[in-house]
């Protein structure tokens, strides 16, 4: 007796999974790269350097991202803006910006450290290269153009999802700039990188008022 | 000394000296009181209010500023109770009411006292929502310093520095109340030789330095301690490097030497290190053109050729000039190489300038820089210290201004110290000896009467017209007057004192030993007996073709000469010229082989300053290309020539020096790195083998011409290192001639017009500078200026306006 019933129990799992797969509801594998899996909103993918809506670069070359980087993969050098044709608002801009993607651990600390939201992360994760030099992304690769589009490394690749660089997570901040405990856990993030502008962070009072409104 | 008093700070009791400031006493005993305006080396003002503490002297607790209150016996101090914290938070909130939060782009960000203390003691949030005060973002207040008034917190550190320390009050508070701002006066740039110090002491990013602007952030800097190679006092500094490039130098508070101050030349003169003109590969002249070759090829070539010349004509046919630009280890290697391998005593690091080698290296009763602090009188009869010896200038100025020391300045024209001098004397260029005999005959009684008690005599060549022996005669005169004065003999050139201590003079051996074949250090073996020649002697011998080969080590006899044609003709006659240098200079046009050397910050070693203080200098970046330290080049050459010196490393050389040089016994790198961070004055135990007693020389009579030429060094000149500094090279005054207004009227010259200056040895066009500091009957021409004609040493001069 035992043998047959054990066999039946085992084959029942196999059979039901097979039927679900044929039916389409139990698919585990996706046909990558033809088909992309859905990635969570705050996925940590390749970085981009953003611009303001008027086309100015957001990066001020302050090197805070490089200082925060635990993998030491960011190299930044600042330079003085020419007042006649400034690259970024203010006195300073980042004239060298390099990320070594082989070293990067995609922790996102650079994004948190950035005081101007210049560096954000996108959903793009395909960065395979055939040599080490290509894995070092410079300003040319990282910086979005003036229309807000981010250059893709393989724009002609029919399998590449060009939208990954544009429909990606933007900025994520865990606490208020002042570090007030009341803001803890109140995450504010923007779903789009780059040229999009967003409203300033609401003050504590506004926030309180809004939540009172919800209650009432 | 009065009895120590007991105070109690945060419950801890300790004894301190009465009269000490509370903030300093607390810091010395481990309690840091936050501050912005107070600085250890300047007088307190109590401007910033950050150091408020609660003090109880028996009359109940009171909020006072720790920087303006002296300790009193039985004082109880609370530095962190609730009231104090509230006061600190309030002060920071007020300071930040107008201070912009542009920390990410500010050069001070990351090392900013305001940033740090706002984090440590600040309230975290501000109640001020109003728009902050705005000014035009950075305005250049000099060629080197930028001022951002928005960031200024009005601590008065820079204004106090320029008034109290450097004596150039060029930056001051303007306007009142809420409109107060710090700024320079209209049409007067902050052209102080010490402007960089204000950048270092600014507690915010209000004053920033142009050469460092936006180059790096503090967290990507590597640092090492070292000493400056410009000022012969060797002020202590920290080299800050990122990506193998020096980005800035910061003064270190060294009590015996520089009190954390640096002149701008010492602070910003590092720019030459990464100049594109640096030599980075051995060069050999083939068919008139210099061609790069490999080290082995170059060393073989030089070694074989020099060996051949020594064999054919003996060591006397070789001249070794220079050696003062490297470390003591380099100088020792050169000294040994010349004596044992080249078999010559024709070595000279002084290049024939200034006082004699014996006087510089082994003068009796050699003074220390710190001796000026407790002297009765300081006599300065030498170059304008502000121009040539800035560290010494600041110490002498402080002694005269703050410590009540009498100061006597004797110089042909106004010097930087005159405004603090008790007495000044002027003399006509070339008339030094005449004035000296007048002084000893009893004239100028009010001046000579000051020369008694504890006297420090700072002596050197004041004017090119002066006999180089004048300095020694002055020292002898002061010894006659005041018994045992302290004597500080002055010379220029980076490590000249160290080079002489290593025996780089025809009549000296390492460790301040008079030359003699029997005095040769043991590992050297036999050394030539014949007395060597000094630089002018060597150049003469070259012209007479008695010398066949020249080895130049960081030396430019043509560029340094006051009659360059003589020097270049002499080098042209030399059969073989080898140069070890960091840059191509005027003399290298005659070099057959040029070997690239490592320079400042590119090698480890020790250097010796004007008081005989040995300090450790450190390597932090590699030399460009294939550059190598001098000692290693010479070591390899000795191997090629079959008389290997086997020097090994700079540290083993230092050990050899300690073993063979009597005055350097006990000096080890360990000592300098650990127990004597400020350096150690040699000889450590007081006994030195050669003691030179200054002798009074018979002087020449002053020339009697109506107009005399005074040529003297100024801070910025056409030296090869300065020439290759991006910012400093623009600061040299260029070819100018200073003329008294009345003299100018007589000549018909106005400010800026071209005048033709003619002497017996040269002539050239100079821009007239109307200058009340230059006496009538004297024309002052700064030496070694870019584009300026060389005028020789003869002071008789004719000046005409070019029409």
C-alpha cells in the first residue's frame, strides 16, 4: 500500500505544478532578456547625474558622495564655474565624475549624501562590459542630456529596455534634513529621476495639519 | 614665579599658573571650551562669545567668556551645565542666522570649526526663517586670497593677525552693527607676505586660498609633517596631498621656530613641485641638443668620463658647486663623493655669497630663534628680515612689539621692522664698515648704548654693495660691546646650514670640523690634502682652464651671478659639465649631462636651519618620472667609478653622519620623529669641535658718488622654483628701481616711468617706483627680478629717465 500512495503524493505536486505552468499561472522563469521582471520602485540600479529644469547641472562637485561611498568607487573633482556660462548654480561644479561600477555595491549612500539630489539611482542593472575600462562610468555616461534623457550604454541593442533609465527610482531620504526624530520613518521619494521638479519637503506643521485633516 | 593657583573645572581640580587665561588653562588640563575668536598665539578679544562658561569666584555663578578671564585661586568653573549649553546654543543660532549653508561647496567644509561646533554644541534647528545677509560671492582681496563676506562670523582673527603678528594692517572691519563686514581698504589689496596665515586661522570659509580653491575636500587628503625649504629658518609645516599632488601646506605650531605661521612663499611655493618643467628623465647633450637617455646609460657615461678626468689630471681639475638645496643626507653624500671619489676639495655650497662658511657654520655663541624672546636688545644688521627671513621677522617683531625687547635695525633703507624699532640707523650702500668704525669710535651713543646686557645680533649681508665680511665684523663689534651676545649669522639658500655642517665648503668637514687630511672621517679613507677653491675661485680656475669638469648640484652659478657673462664664459670653457637638478636653469645650457633630482616632499631626510636645528623632512609623493634623490644618484656614480660608497638609504646615511660628524652625535631619525618633533639643536651636548670667533675685518671706504645703488633680496624673485609657481610667479615686482620722491623730482622721474640705470658692470631699464623708504642719494633695485638686467656689485650708479 504504502509505495503507491507515496508515489501518488509525490506526483501530485509535480502534476499540479506542470498543469499550472501550462496554464500560465505558475510561471517562475521569465524569458529574460526579452521580458523584464517587475522591479520594486526603490530598486538600486545604475546611477544618473541630474539636471535642473533649466538645464543646469545639479552636481556641485562637493565630493560628499565620494566621502560617503563605502566601496570607494566614486572619484569627483570640483572646479570653479565660469560666471559667464556656469555649468551649475553657485560657485562650483563637478568637472570630473567617475564611478567604478565594478566596485560599486549599489548601497545608495551616495544618493543619500548628495545635498543637491544630483545623483540618483535608476532601474537599469545591465552593465556587463568586456573590459575593465568600460566599467568606469564618467560624466559622459552618467549625465543626462539637457532634455532630461539619460544616455543608454547600448542604445541600439534591441533587447535593451531604454525606459529603465527613465522610469526609475529617484531620490530617497530616510529622515528630515534637520534630523528631527518625528520625521523618522517618513520616507519621501520621487519616482522619477532627473529634470522633473518636485515640491519642497513640507514642514512639520503642514504635515501635522494634513494628518489632522485625514483623521477628521 | 608666583605660586600656582587651584581652580576647579567641571568638578576636576588642578593647579595652574596665575594670570593664565581660563580657556588655555582648561584646555591644557583636558577640558576643551569651544571657541572661534581665541587663538593661542594672539591676544584675546572676546568677540564670538562661544566660550561662555559659568564661573563662581565666591560671588555666585556668573556667565563669562573663558578667553578674556584669567584664572583666580579657588575659581569654580562649569563648562557644560544647562545654562552654559543654552548660551552656546544661542550663540550658534545667532552665528548661523546669517552664515550661509553652502558647506558642500565651501573649501572649509569638513574641517570647519563652525560646522563642527554647530554639530557638537548647536541647537540643531534655527528659529530664523528670514533671508540671510548676502554679499557678492568671493572677492579677490589679493593675488592669493579670496574673501567671502557672507561666511564671515566677525571673529577678528584675520584683522588681529595682520595688526599684531604680521604688521601689515591691510584688512579691517568696516561699517557698524548689522552691516559690519571685514574687508580691505579701497585700492589697497591684501598684499601681505603673510596673507596665507589668515586663511589657515579663519574659523569659517570666509578667507580661502586661490591655489587650493575647489581642489579637494579635507577627507581625501593625506598628510605628513615636514619643513619648508624656502626660509632658512625651516618653518614646520604639514604637507597635504591628494592623488599624488600637493594641494596645500599648513603651518604647524612649533614653539621654537614658527608658532604655526608661514610666509606666503613657504605656504604656496609648493606649486613648482608638479610644474610641467620639472626634469623627469636623464638628459645627454648630443650635437647640441639634449636627448633623454636611460639612467644606466647616463650614469655609465658620467662615471667613466669623470673617472678618466680624475685619472688624467687629478681631483683638482674637478669643481663641485652647490648642494644646499637638498637634505643633509644628500649633502653628506656629495661631500663624501667629492672628497673620496672625485678626490677634490673644490666644493662650495655657499656659491660665494654672504658671510664665510666658518662664520655661518661654527660661529661662537650661536643664537637660537627663541633667544630673541628674552633678550634685552636685538640688533638686526643684515638683509630686510621681512623679505628674506620671514619666520625670524615674525619672531623679532613679536619680541619688540609684545615682549618689550629693544630693537635696533641698521640697514640702507626702510625695512619691515622699522616701525617697531627702538632705534634705526641708515647708511649709504657700501658704507657699512665706515659706520661700524664710527660706532666703535663712540658716535650714535643712543644706539650703541642699547647694545648691552643680553644681546642677540642677527647679522648678514644687507646690501650687495656691502663687503661680505661686514656681517662678521658686526658680530665681532657686538662681542666687544656686550661680552657674550647670541649671534645668528644669516644666509640664503634652502639648506645651506645643513650643507656646511656636512662639509660642503673647501675648508670644512662633516660635523663642523676644520678641513685637514688627518681629520677625515674613518669610512672615507684617504682624502686630498690640497686646500680647495670657493665658487669664485673655481670660476676663475675654469676661465684659466685649470679645471676641466664641473659637477653642479642644484646650483645655477650663471643665474645667481651678478656678472652672468663671467660665469657663463667660465662654464662654456669647461670640458665636461654634469648637473643634478630639478629644473633646467641658465647654467644647464652648458651641461653635457643633466640628471633629474627629487625635491621637496619627494625624499626623506633631515635638514638644518639657521640656528642649527635639525628637523626631519618626509617624503609623501614620488618624484616626477625617473627623478631620484641626490644621494642615490651619487651612490650609483661612485659604484660606476669603482669606489662604491655603499650608502644604502637616507636613514643609514643619517646613522653614518651621527657616527662620523662630531656635532651631529646623538641625532637619529628616531629622536627626531618621536622625542624631538620640533627638531634638535646641534651639537646636542654643547661641545663643538670648531669654534669660530668672529674677526673684525678692515673695511673699504664708502664710495663718495652722489647716487649709490643698493641691491637687496626681496621675497619674490626669479628663482627657478618661484618661476615655476603659477600664483607666486606673478608677485615678483619685476625690474623696478625705488627712488626717493625728492631724488625723483631731481631726475624728472614719475611713478612707473622707465629709467635707465647704469653701473660700471651693467645697465638696464627699470620702472621707477617713488618710495619714501629709500633715502635720498640711493637707488634701490630688488635683486634677481624676472627680466631685470644684472648690474654687478659696484654701487656707483647713474640714473637717467628714458625719453
